[in-house]
């Protein structure tokens, strides 16, 4: 302005001018615009702007961020130090930060930073002193490493303590000190100047003593004040109280300054980040509860639901966290800073007392060794910092309007929809707000208000989206967009239809491996106890490598049925079980049972031999079930040679060179399904009705078997050869092997060179279907039909919820919802201003608008819309006007 004024004085020709108007006001011929243009032409050239590279600009931006948030860096480094070290020597830093530094208005004082820096220096000195080997407990440090309650370890003054992080913390503190010095804020802060009254003359003015000047005359109201010292022993009770009040004055002033600061503070609303921190901590408790108690295994909500057992301590912990969140919300709705301050102090003290004192005692775990508990503490510290920020600045006047309603973006819209989908969340929040807020509305009206505002907010977001992305009216939609959006939605809809089938078909890929355990083989004859028992130890269970599995598939590649089976499995899904041919137990039978067995053998009835394979299966969801595969074979009565061989073995007291042949009773390849059901696989070659019998030239084949057994088929079952052995001491035991004969085509062409197969042992190949993990077990345990029922109820509900019925078009498709949204905001403003009469009047007006379609259509019209039909008259008025017209016509 000075340059322009000087230019006008020097350049403007005031001698030449004209007088215009009726008053003949003189004005120069040269206008200000012309002078300004001439000045810009004759002005000095601007200084050359130095162009920095983008990396220099990035470094400058980072530097200024560090300068702006140096205080936050100090708080963060204190929290990280406590999380990593978790000892008592650094705990006072955290307590000082939360109870003093974070609550100081407007910023922490120089005294706080001096005490903090001095404490860090003392802590460094102590740690460097106690790290020396001359300290007694450092000489035998390995004896105390695993002791949770070793006092030097709890305090943090052992030889294993590192001080690097403390040096980093000290550097950050001095950096913040330099920043404060540059800004002129490194100075002491006093709440007020207080001094004792001095001797002299005073007079009373407005209820306060005012000192009389020397030149002022003394009047009748002048008071002469004279002080003298007294002994404290004469006023002992009152002197103690006075001393306490004097030394507690700073604390009282600090608390008063935090609640009602003398300087004006801009109110803030940080309830949303505080709530998110509490919500994350609640999720950590729900899903990782085992890390917060003395459980050796990690347990949480999912494990409790799987086992159908919930410990009472888990319920109490969750209820305590929810109760704290409810109290915080109630204080926020009441905008009570004093209650928030008391609640803040209680939480800070109780949280640190539990995590660093009670937690190691109760759980026998170190805080720094549990990552989940460390994450819980970090989010709790963030909650404390946000709470202190809220206390310092106070609550805003308008808090009834939801956080997500402040923006009309796509993120706000879908975030609010997701918030509404959480069960009970919306209802609990609305009901708690009604309880804790002053309002003239009933609870039903309160819910109506929330529903109306939610609907208008959703429509307002959609209208903003249409304004930003819509095409001009009367133009066809872009085909590329239609193909992109419509094609994506169409494919998504098709995938939702086939998703259950797709999930179960991919179970072999997305599922987890499961192998049988505790596998036992038993063979029984007749109705007696098992004559043969053999267990498969862990060494007897062999997993196939990729080369072994290739050998297995190549061996049977000539059989069409085997190809379909091998396609559904991988090498790690096949387990080879190898049993010893010798029974683990001696064959001991009582005389009475032996007599009954001999009688059954000599009878004219068929004699049954039973083969059973039992195992434990780990199914879907980690459930362990015991399964048994059983197969029976029949030995015909005499004169069958197999029956005679059995009689000879039973009646002989020495080992005889005979054996009994058990036809088609042992499964060579066994499928174990997801639920553990055993099913023999038809992988081998079919031999018709001929099976080689080395003891009888006339072979036989049992075509049918028991109802629970597998039909006797050489494609799936193998023959067993059993013999009874006797040693010199008279001990008897059974010896059973698989039939290996060159005349057996299955053995000669397939099993002879098969990987891990041996005629000297009993070898079984199990093909194990993969099961769904524990996370997916709740969805898939009911099968495809159950999944479809649950799935379609949810998906169809969501899809049809996106559709708008014809009867709701008048409320769901408003062209412009700004006026209705403004009415809702007016109701919230009246409520927060405690103008309850106006709140009730505005709410009644809003309900009246929502009840009238004509009025709602009128208020929601576009301002520049060409289609603006008149409001339809009510039916009663229309009939009355028609009656009036009829009367006029008759007259």
C-alpha cells in the first residue's frame, strides 16, 4: 500500500481532470487502474525462485514434521521403552508422562522436562553401575535368568540390561528441549503469584483488602494490619491442615487448570480414536485370551466355541472391558471433564498395576515375552494420550452428531453400513446415548430420530456420488462401464451360487493334512478273544515322497479306476502302515474257552475269521474320533482242507508246517474320509471269480459277507495266511502275513515292486482326505446342505436388502435430501444446547414432514428441476371442492 500511495503521488497528473455528476466532483483523468498497470510494468523484477528436487522437499517435510511433533516423539519413545524393557526403574517415566506431562495445559512445563531428563540420566548411571561383574548377582546371572521374581531383574539393574534405548530416549528429549528453546517456551510456568500480606494500612474495596498509599488520608474505614509469628504447637491440628493445603496447592491448581483452564482451549472430539483403541483391545482379549492368563496353550473365543466350554474368568474380563467402555461413553455424553479426569487416573494406575505387578504373578509369564499383551499395552497407552488430550481441550458443544455423518464420502457411507451390520452394536449405542443424554424425547422417538438421520445420510452420500460420477441427462451409459461393473456383479452373483460346491471341491487344496494315529490290527476266530494284535508305532508310519508317490501312480496307471483316485490326493496325503507279522501278545485261552473253540471247529457250521483295523482320526475342527474297519471271512466246514489245517494247529502243542488261508479279508488300500470313515479303494486288477488257493486246487470265493463288511472283491481286498507258532517253553503266538504268490496277478504285476511293500510284514496304504481348518470348521461341519441353508439365508438377505420395494420408493429415492438432513441437524443442535422445547418442536415438525408424502416430495425437489408438479390436494379437500362446484351448478 505504501508503494502504491507513493506511485500515485509521483505519477498521477492532478492538474488535468474533469468534473462529473450533478455535484461536479473533480476526478483526475488518469485512473488508478492505469497507474497500477504502469507500476507493474516499471516494477523491479521478482527474485529468482530456487527449484529444489523432490527428495530435498521430502527431507524438508520430514524435518518440519519432526519439529512439529517433537513432544509426541518423546511420549512415543517413553512408551516403547516401557514395552521393550518392562521393568520398575522405567515405570516412573510412564506414570509421570500420563499423570503430569500429558495433562498440563497448554503444554508440559519446563519443570516436567527437567525432571524427566534428570531421571533418565540417573537411570543411565544406575544401569551402567550395576552392569559390572563385581555386583554379587551378576557373577551368577545364569541362575536367575528364568526367575520371574528375581528383584534386580524386576527393577532392571542386571548385567543383561541394555542402555542403547535409553541413550536414544535422551537424544529425543534434548532435541525437544532445543525446539522449545528456539520457540521461547523453555521457561517456568506458574499458576498464580501468591504472597503473604504485609504490615500496613488497608481498606475494603469490593470485598477485597486494598493497600492504602502513603499520601492517601486515613479514614474511619481504614484497617491497620500487623502480622506476628506464632508457634505451630499452639495450633497443631489446624497448622497440619494448613501445611497440607499449602503444599497441596500446586496439585489443586494443576487439577483445576486441567478441568477449567485459564486460557481458551479449542474443544476437540477424539472419542472415536479412543473407542477404536478400546475395541482393538477387546478383540485381543476375545481371540487371544490365553496370553492374558496362565494357560500354556493359546486359547480364545474360537477355541471356547469349539470345546463348548467358557471359563468364568473370560466372562469377567470381557465384562470389565465392556463396562469401562460404557463408562467412557457415558462420561462423553455428559461432557463431564472432572469425571473423565478421575476415570483417567484410575485407569492409568490400575492398568500399570495389573500389567507390571499382578500379571507376572498370576500368569508366571514375563510381560516383554508376550507380544499380544505388549500390543494391548500400546493401544491402551494411545487411549490414555487421547484421553488426556480430550481433558485438556474439553468437549465440543455438538456431540450428538455421529462421527461418520460429518462426511458424505463413499468411505463414510460403507463404513456406516458396516457399523449397522454388527449385531446389537447400533441398539446398545443408541440406548446408552438416550440414558446418558438430556432430552425430551422418549426412547421410541429417539430410535426414530436415529433411523431418519441414517436414511437421510445414506441418501445424501448417494446423491454426492451421483453428482461426481453421473453422466449428463439423456445420454446412454458407457458400454465399457456397463461391461466392467455389470460383468463383475454378474460373475460375483454366479460365484455366490456355486460357492458351497466350490469350497468342498477345493477341500483337497485349501484343507489341512490329517493322518491316522494309534493304528491297531486285530484278528479273531469264532467268538473268542483276538488271537492276533499288532500296533503300528510312529516308526512304522511312513510318508511318501514325491518320487514314491510317482512310483505308486505309475504302477497302477494301466487301471482306469486308479487314475481318478490318484488325482484327488498328493504325496503327503498317503501314509504307509507297516505291522509286524508276529502278534504282540501270547495266545492264552482258558480250558473252557479252548473246549468251546474246538467244538465250534468240529461243527458243521461255517467258521468266521474277523479282521479289524482301528485308529484315531483327527477330523474337522480338531475333533478326535475312533474308527474301526472290520472284514469277516468264512472257513467252510469239513471236509474243507482249510478247516482241517485249523484243527491241526489248534490241537498240536508244537509248531506245525501248516497254515490257514483267510480269503479276501485285508484291505491293501484304505480311504479315510473327512469324518474318519474307512472305505477300501478298488485300485487292483479284477480277477473274476478265481482266486489262487495253494492248499486246494478247487478255489472258492465268498461272494457275500456281513452287512457291515465290504463285499468280497479281489480289487479291494487281499488274502491272509495265519499260522500258530510254539516255542520250547510252550508259549503260543500267531504269525500272520499277506499272501504273496506268483500265481496271484495282483501281486505279480503290481504289489511285488510297489514302494514300501513287503511280504514279510503286513503293509497298508491309507489315503487321507484333507479336512477344513478350525477356522472353517463351523461353516463346513454341517455339510453342503447345511452350508447352503445358512449361506443362502445370509446372501439372499443381503442381496435382497439392496433392492428397494415399490412401496418405499417415495422415501428411498429422494432427489435432494439436504433440507431433511438440515432438519435432523437442527434437532441435534437444540438437544446439545439444552433447549428441549425447541427440540420437541423440531422433532414434531420432522415427523410431520415424514408422514406427508406430498410435503416430503416438495422439500426434496431439485431447485432447478424442470419437472415441478403441483402438490396434490388432500382427498377431503378435493371432495369438498367438488361438492361446492355441484352446489354452484345447481343454483
